[in-house]
DNA sequence: AGCACGCCGACT
DNA sequence: GTCGGCGTGCTC
C-alpha cells in the first residue's frame, strides 16, 4: 500500500504530493486525511505530512520510504475538506500545505526540534565538554539554549564518525485537557455501614459518604464535588485507598467563556418584510437547493433575527449551520445572541480564543457534538458535516479576505461549501460589496431587501458639517460647534453618544515649524504617530517606536508642532471641553488584551460611560438602544486613500456608523464633519441611500475598468534592495506581457503606496482581466518560480482580487 | 531547511 | 595530490 503525502517543509513548499510506502503495521489504520510523520530528504529528517490519497499501486516502487508514524487515530481532514483545500490552493495561487494549516487549529501545526543521541559513549573520553553536555544521558535536546554553538563543528565531526547522531523530532502540540473524576464502586448499604463506623471527628469523610450514597454512578469531576461538599483532595485520595471509589482522568473541553453569563432568548416576532425574507430562505433550506441570497437590509432592520430563525430552520431539518461574522469587535455581542438561542449546540471560532480553546471547539465540531458554528473568517473551514445553511454577516467587510497566504476570501470558500452541501448561502449587509450587489443584479444571487427598521424606528437624521466653515469662524479642527452642542444636549437627557474618528494614537505626526522636518520610521516610509500615554512616537506598520523629541533632529529647533488628532488627543480634548462626560476610548491600543473589547462594550451598555469614542472598529454591529447621537469627526480620511475602493469604503463606514444611532424608540441623529461635504460618498451616506450609491459607483467602475466589471490580480515584489525588487518586477512583467490576452490590462510595475515597509522595498503590478486562462496558468507556474526567487531574497506575493492596494 | 555533489583555490 | 570553500539542486 502507498500513500500520497503533502509534506510540511518550511521554505520548500510544493503542491506535489510525495509517495510513501505504508508499513503493514499501519495499513489497516491509515486513512486519507490523517496526519503522519515521514522521513524527508537526504538526512531523513522527520517532518509532518498529510495523507491526501491511498493506493495499492505505484509506478516507482523501489525508491520509496516508509511512513514513520501516524499522528492520531482519526483523520483531521475529511474528503470534503481535502477537495476544498485543493481548490483554495489552486484558486489563490497558494500551497496546499499552507491551506491545511489555515483549516486546522494552530496546535496541529508541527513544531520541529532536534536531539543529539550518543551511540559510542567510550569515544568521548578525551572530550570533556561533550561528556559534560550529555552528563550520563544518551539523548539531549540540540538547540541554542542547550548546546554551546562553538561545539557544533566538533559535534558534526563526531556525527560523521557515527559516535553521535542528530535526530529529528516532530512535536505534536495538540493536547487534550484531562481533569480528575471519580465514581462510587460500592453499594449504598456499604457506605451507610462505613459511615456509622466513623469516629465522630471525621467530618469530611462523613460528608463524602453521604454524598456517595446519593451520587450518580458515573464519573464526576473531583473539583466540582470538593467545592460543593467542602471536601479536600486528601479525603478522596484516602477513599480511593480504601476502595470506596475509583478515580480516572476524564477528557474535558476548554469552552471559551464570555465575560458575563448568557441568558436564554426566544424567537422574536418578525415584521412583514422580515417574514418575507425568512420564508424565502427557509423554503430554500427545506428544498436543499443551492442558492445564494443577498439580504440587503438597512441598519437596524433585524437581519440577525432572520439569521437566528433560519439557523433554527436548518437544525429542524437535521442539518448544521455556519455563521460568519467579522473579526473580534462584534464577535462577543453576536456570539452572545447566538448562544442565547442555541445554548451548548454552538461552537465559536475567532482569534480571541487560546490555542487550547480553539482546538477543543474544533473537536466538538469534528465529533458532531455541536450543530451551529459562529466565527470569524477561518471558521469557514469548520469541519461541520451536512451543512444546510451558511450565513455571512456584514458580507462587505474586508476582514473576510485573509491578507497573508493563502489569500482566500471567506465568501468564495463559503460558496464552494454551499455548492458541495447543496446548502443555502445568505450574505447580509446594509451596504453590500459592489461585487455582490452586481451579482444580485444579474440574478446570480437572489436579492432580499429590508427597507425599514425592525422596531418601526426611523433611520437617523444626518447633518453634514463643513469643517472649512467651522475653522473659518475660529473653531478648532476637532469639534465643530454643532457637534459640541449636540453632545451637551444628549448629556442632559441622559442619552449616549458614539464618536468615531479614523485615527488611533494621539496626534498624527510631528512637524518642525522651522524646517518642516517630520520624524519618520527607520524601517518604513511612513511618518511616526505620537502616542502620548506611553510618551513615544510609534510606527503603525512595524511597531518601531522612539521617544518624542523636544528638539528637531534636523535643525535643532524646539518649535515642533503636532499635526492631526488621534483618539488619545480627542479623548483629552473632550475632557477639557465637556468635563462632566464619562468617556470610553476604544481602539487597537485599548482592546489589545483578551476580552477587553467585550468588557468595554458591556460597560458602555450599562451606561457606565456617556461617550464611546473609537476608531472604525466601533462602526459595526453595536446595538445600544440609548445611543441617540453619532458623531463622525473626520468623515473623509478614508476618501483620500489611493485605492479604487476608497469611495465604497467611506460610504460603507459612514452608513454603518450612522446606523448605531436611534436603534431604540428614541430618534437618532448623526453629525458628519468633513472637508469634502459635496463628495457623493458622503452625500449619499447622509441620505442612507445605498441603491443610489451603487448605481453611481458602478458607472465609475465601468469607466475605469475595475471590479466588478473586471477581475483584478495584484503581484507584489519585495526585496531589501530597491533595484533588486524593481528588477524582479520588470522581469516578471515582461514575461507576462507575452502571455496575457489582448484585452487584459497590466498596470505598472510601480512602487508600492508605501515604498518601504519593515526594511523591504515594494514594487507591484496590477492586472485587470475579464477572461484570461493563460494568465491564470502563468501565475500558477509563477509560484514555483517564486520559491527559487525566495532564495535570492525576493518575495513574490500573488493576490487574487486584492482588497488592499498597498 | 539540510544534505550531496561538484568545481576551484590553498595546502601537506 | 588532497582538503575544504560554498554555489547549485533535490528531496517520495
């Protein structure tokens, strides 16, 4: 028997499986999709691999090596996921091994280590240092911490002489958590008798015996009983010794907990619009028809309730459901809502989990112990079987696209899985991506619209404030008088306020008033951002930081001015101008710690603060009935980005954040401060008119030949030297020119928007095409070439349908 | 990554 | 004539 194995060798990736011989010992147990350990290369060093196929013949039976080990008894990838991995790898020009690694919990990624084994101990007599290293052991770890690197040449010589050998070890980090449990093994009468014989002072033993008389006959965790019956470990140990009970370690799941307990909830009554959308989705679930719905509903229109009832429908059909939500910000809130409806039948998967929690949630799904999965992007690979429904909430969110290899889009993966399972796919958003909305236009997707808020509330009234005017009349560039007045008005009414600005840190950057010098990052071509709380200038691209200078480094002047304002500075200004307001600041800096997002939001929900001030992470999903005012301090920062999606992003962000206002029975108001009051993205966001925006933006995309009229691919080249990176870019561009279709458009090569990041210089190439099979094939071969170029220090990144043009 | 092969210069 | 420098290429 022979197995096809995709091996995990860092830096030597290939999509080609290697054939291994299956020793007869494993021939029964080995199944496709399992992890194995195989010898690889001249030194037969051991690496992890995934079995993608098993066959009983091979065309090269002589030179094959044996599989060394099977990692676990169950396959970690089923046939669906194996097929999906191949598709994801090919579609995104990635390697299958890296797809396997993204599909599986982190702990399944092998860690490799080396050991030194002593073969001929007597040969070391004249080498005291080596003897000391082994110190009577015959195997020691071989790494920097353990072995003095100056000994390495000697060790290599000894290895040649077969006095010692270097062994490779594959460490499996997937560990199951065990807790101690026990159960009674004697009769109730026996315990009764023992109890009567106890001396009166043996209180704890007496308590244990009373417990045992009425305890269940199954294993119960030791810890729980000790706590509720005030016992201790010693008593149980003693009881075990006397043969009263047996103890054994029991497998236990690490289930992620929310900061506060989840209350149960019941389905809400749907209004007419919701009902119509729900029926369409529910009927499709019953019919097991592969269909994609685009649920376009204004903010607050009750999309989540439709999702929950649709999930219930899938469950009632005996099927499972997968729901994707954007990364962490709103995950706790959404997880809470789903768990409140489906309880323990829900597994969650997002980046906030520890490795152990993630592994255990994955196993609960794998073992079909849960039927509902809620999670961020990578949850789209959850090993659910018999999927009836996949939901992607806020489908326009850019976090659904992974910005490292494999650069997959969760929407594409979801579509593939929906096809595979004949499942219903629901894409929901108040502001769908143009791609999705255009597909609905062409009837590829079925459009369902919700035009009204679920609670009959009105959409908030929106006012655009021209900051050029505000400044002309002597105002500052952070708060217009209109906004200050509105904030004060809500404070007196005990109502809450959400303020968004798109910039973390304190000030944007420093400028010397004498010479115009701005401190820049030493690794990247960007200005450093002032962070006042830690008194440092910080690079938001690589994390480099330095102290805030008091004198200009260029001319020595002390006249340094801070330009622009970040969340820190605005929070400070706010406490000066409106001292009575209690403010919660929410940005990457205050939410870095695990669970802090949930904590901050819970505090705001309990009205422990009046104002929630944050970056765009607060724009999405928040649902607080008492928020009646939303202020956008700089509505246009995202507009000036050099990206064809800048208008779309701005429109989505403004619409989303506006939707935070007036979700309860009190009317909401939105104030947008901008220097571009007439821009269509801002004007149409003010009117909350998605359809008008869609039509206007589509016309521009058509004129400029961009998505969704054309497909795009971006190729990036990075090298420490600028001319090397340019050379690679031009070489590849010239090669591609001769291959691509006549109608395909190639832009560049040009330097990246930020030419240097983390000391690497970037060049890029943007390709726009409609149908170009040759191009796709060429790029498939380019990833092989990329492996060779990597050795010369050149990194090639191929990004299909890129979301960021950097 | 890591190991072998191979082709060239410095040395016993 | 041999040892060892690291450039190149392959790994079932």
